[in-house]
């Protein structure tokens, strides 16, 4: 069974204080790993897809990396507008068109 | 371009009542999905569809039904609502031709069963 575990569950940062979120996964064969951002009362918003170990993607202050067992979402010099829940999901090669999501990390950036 | 539209945004049901959650997308996406999100539990797949007339069960289908008569619409039916169905429901769609496989989500329906 495909599993995704995100840590920590919650993260409080001061503005400018860089940090990393972890997404550990077990899957029979990885087709893709996805990161989403979710604001309160809204649906998840797509950030990145990573396909193979060693791959990295960047968008503004966010950088996602992938190994064979986990992915990290690095937030560099965060701003209050980076406050959100960040979700990780995997698509297994045997799972067809379905994603398995982790529980998310709630990030609060204080000014 | 509206994307994925869900209605209603909020609903309170009494135990045993039924309702339909509506989902419409205007991106001509073949694949559509229904997820539920409980606090701290991530999103769980209820049902999905790979095209009009084709639906399949996800992880947590019990108590729900779906239909897909058109490419645009993918309604979720709750029969005999139970307190365990209190959750936030998200509809999503994607085009398998998109290289990044990213899903587009609606803004959700918050359902409370009392």
C-alpha cells in the first residue's frame, strides 16, 4: 500500500527564517511526486511535480528536491504570505491516475 | 476561464438526508476526481472518472455514488447521510496530456451532518 508521511505537522517561522518540510513515501514504483499549497477555505494549488531522484524544482522562495525515499520542500527567507498548508502526494506506477496524499504541514510565518 | 466550480460551498444535513454535490469544469479535462479532507488526515479519494460514462471507486467510496454523463460534470451523491461524512469535499480535474500531471482543484464544499 502506498503511504505518504509529512513532517512536521505544524511549523512556526519568523519572517526570513529558512526551513524545510519533509515528505517521506513508500510506493511500489514512483511515477511522480507532487507538492501543493492550500490556503484556508480553498482547494489545493499545484506547485511542483518531481519524477526522479536528484531532481529539483524552484519557484520563488520554494525549492523542492527528491530522493528515493523522501522529498523536501525548502522555504528560503519566508514571508508572511508563504503561510499555508503544504501537501505532498505521490502517484504510483501501479495506481493508474490516482494520487495518495500526506497529511500536510501547516506553516505560519510571523512578521 | 472558471476552472473547477463546486456548489454549494457550505451545507448542513440531518442524519438520513440525501444531497448531491455539484462539480463542473470548463477545461475539457477527461479525468475528474472527488476527494474528502478531514483535519490532519490529508485527502482521501472517493471516486474518480477517466471520461464520460466511466467511473471507478477510490479508497473510501462507501456511502457515496457518482455519475459522469458529460465531460464537464461529475456530481457526487450522498445517500442517507451519516455524521462520519462530515468533511470538506474537493473535486479535481486534469488532462492526461499535461506533462506535469497537476490537478486543478475546486474551492470545496464544507458539509456537516448533524
